[in-house]
C-alpha cells in the first residue's frame, strides 16, 4: 500500500516564467517604494522605512492568495509563488531589523529593549512578528512538510497571519504620534490599508465552509 501523499505537498519544479514572477514582483514593489516613498533617496533612514513596508506588502500579498482564490479560482496559479514570497518577506524583515539595530540603536541592545523607550511596545511587536516568521520559514521545506502532521504543519504556517497582524501593530505603534497614526505618504497609507484588508478577508473566509 502506497503512503498517502501529504495534502499540502507542493512541487518544487517551476518554469522560467514562474521564476521570473518570483523575483519580478518583489523587485517591482521595491521599485515602487523607492520611487514613490523614498523619492529616489538611498539613505539609512529611508531604507529602514522601505524594507519595513516591503516586508509587510510582500507578506500581505503572500497571505492574500489563499483567501482570494476561494472567490476567484483562477488565482490558484499564484499559489506556486507563496513559498518564495513568504520566505523572502522574512529575510526582508530581517534586513529591516538589522538596519534598525545598526542605525537607530547603534548596536546597543539595551536601547532596543528599554521599557522607557516610547517605541518599546512597537519594537517588541515587530520582534515577535519576526520570530513567528522565522518559525514559518524554518518549516517551509520538504523535511518539515513530511515530518509534521498535516494539521500541525498547517497551524504553524497559519501563524503567518498573526505575524502580519503584529507587523501592522508594529507599524502603527512606531509611526504614531501621541496615539494617533501619522502616515504622510500615500504609498504608506496604501500598504497599511492593504495589510488590514488581507487580515479582514482571512477572517471572512474562515466562516465560509470548505467545499468537499
């Protein structure tokens, strides 16, 4: 008797076009932020902002595909890109954290974890989001896929939505002034709204019965 295939197993084989889409979409999003958020400026401050927004946007796009395909089955073809974009969003978030560590706290972790810091809870939300994405990334491979039960594997992968919520919370707390979110640039407003929409859509889909 043959072993039952893992229901979440996916093929690693991709066409050249799929590979181009894997890299092309993130590069396009980065270019949009660089042009319309950074306005072409390549400074530490702007790159901290850009990497943070890019990580949120790419993670949001990754997590949108599943719920959206429930309403539009034609979007199933995009599922081939979820793993690559999801893992890439983690590494971009990691780069964002590294830039903060270097340019904002000057290699001083005591500043990063100081409760007296007005941005403390925002930074903590961002760090927690990064840790969750690390767990999701470490289980996004064939070994973990075959070692874990389908239920456990899916639960771990689904925590990516919690990571997105925490990333949005990080965005909100860090960018707030006296408790009021201040996003002056339209691209940042769109990113924040898009992430919120993805979380909302996932909640809606959770109440829709799965067709058997």
